[in-house]
């Protein structure tokens, strides 16, 4: 969605922009080239690997990028640390949610079910203050009902009940420590037809562990909570006319963005039964994408992971 995001943000020389999800740096570098030396882009990622990769990538380029290893749920705090001028405002803020290709391919972490790796799906380094869960704790310590709930809700997995039961049965023998062991536990309880991983009727079936892995990643990193905390801060940080763009990959994320934009684009939030407004809420956003933007067929063909991407953009009034 890089092309669409750039079109909406339309970065110009001298502007200040925030990329809340640096990842492989695709968005950051493209924006940095457009805002030039007089502009500044703050690029945030929880993953030190993203920061290191960016530093290597731009070392011979003259770009004004400030990269910070942190969680975008702390957006205001990060901005106050990095920008000494009080009341700094931004022309654009972008979120490209989820995980990067580099994280998916990293053999030391357990994001991919195709590789046998330790069961670590944390975007950043876990510590007690990080607000993250440990993937191993979710899998080996959470109650069966709670496991089932996240697999159903975050994974939208119709066999959530069976899978949660299968995980609990398996961990009774010994803790599940690797992605391979987790895939085995899932594979042991889902129907055989569900495991056949092939194209049928032109529809590409996903691997039977995909949804459970997605659920565990979202729960580990508290991805929905982070987004809910970050969006109001992003609006506060926008200059009038500045734009916030969010690319999401999950219907729950998209719903959070949609509802937030809708609420922030209304002048009053009182129930319709009240004759006069008592909340005093004032619209802070104008929605620019009445209908959600989806990737082009060409993009999905080049990058199948983009198939579920959805872009929403709003402008500060
Ligand atoms: C889909 S990738 C971004 C790709 C990027 N737009 C590019 O062009 O390469 C998402 C990135 O967001 C990071 N991320 C996810 N949640 C985060 C959070 N709460 N705070 C900071 N970074 C986060 C992940 O570590 C990952 O590197």
C-alpha cells in the first residue's frame, strides 16, 4: 500500500512526519526522500532489528531520519524525547500494522509455522514493563478457555475449541517450546480436510496453523490495545490539515480504526434521545476514505501477504 499511503500523505519538502512502524523501512525511506534535509521523519519500531537494518541501509544516504526503538503506544512520550521544541506538530502519521517480512524470516523467532524455531513472537525485547505477554506463557500456562477465546477472536479460527483443547492435552505431557511442536499439536486435532493445503476452486487455502499463530502474535504483543492507545495520541500530534493513515491486516484492527475515525469526525456523541448536547465533543477529524482502500490485484500478486491489507486515512480539522 506504499503508493496509496504516499498519495494520501503527499509528503513535501520541509515537513515533519512520523512512521510508527518502521519495519523494513520502505515507507520511511520513501517519505524521507520526499521531505528532504529540511524535513524530519521520526521512525519507530519495537524491534531493534528494524532499527539496525535501517541504519545500515541509510548510512551512505543524506536523509533526515530519527529512528527510535519503542512502542507506538507511547507516541507522545517518544515525540517529547525526540523533539525539543514544545508543541511540535506533524503533517503526517502512518501506521503499517502487523509484522515485517524480516521478522517472518528470522529463524531465531517463532513467527512462521514453516520453520522450527523457539516459540517467541514478541516484536521487541520482553521485560516486566513492556506490557507484552510471553508467547510461551500463553501457550503453556493460560487456561484453556482463555486460549480458545484468543484463537477464536484474534485468529478467527473456527476450530478454536479443538485447538485449545489439543494444546492443553499436549502440554500436560511436556511444555510446548517450539513452533514445530505447536504445529504438531494443532495438526493432531484439526480435521484432515482442513490440513490439505492447496488451491481449491481458485481460492488459495491458508495453512491450518496460520490463524492460531496470528492469534498468539496479537495476544503476545497486545496489538489491539497498542493501536487503541496510539490513535488518540496521533490525532493530538497532527497539525491542522495533517493526515493519519493506518494500514491494517485484521478485521479487529480495521474495526478499531473505523470506529475511532467515525467518533472523532462527529461534533456530538450524545445519544439521539437527548434534546441538547451535553458531551461538548468536537470533531477533530475528517474521514478521507469513506470506503476502505484495498491493495490492487497487481500488489497482491507480487506480495500475497498484502491480500488482507486495508487502508484508512483521516485529516485533522
Ligand atoms: C508491516 S511492518 C512495517 C513495514 C514497513 N511499512 C515497511 O515499509 O517496511 C510492521 C512493523 O511494526 C512493528 N510494530 C508492531 N507493533 C508495534 C508497536 N506497538 N510499536 C512499534 N512498532 C511496532 C513491527 O515490529 C514491524 O517491524
